[in-house]
C-alpha cells in the first residue's frame, strides 16, 4: 500500500498550474484563489485534501462539513 503525502508533490502542482517554475506557480495559485503556504525556499505548498476539494468544485472553508469534527450519533439506535 502506497502512502500519499498530505501535500501535493512538485509534479502534481506543476500539472495543476501548468508551470514548473515556483514563481509562476505562485502567480497561478494567487490568480485562481488557491490557498497555499511557501517554504523557506519560496516554493508553494498545497494540501492534498484542499486540492481535491477545489478540483471538485467545492469551496473549502472552515465552515465546510468536510472540515467539521465528526462525532458518532447513536441517538436513533435501538
């Protein structure tokens, strides 16, 4: 079983943005309203779950159900 990183790989980010150069990736991400953080080397980092939501057309936010804490509700179990 292969483990996927919590962040997109360099190749994945290049596929999404269409650019290999980090400054161009940053420009694309900013223009397309994607959230990202920069490494010390000024390379953009994008979360995998965030990217999946964006690509699916879901607006990721703190109030999004995917971001809410899940709890088990056994109230209707008899």
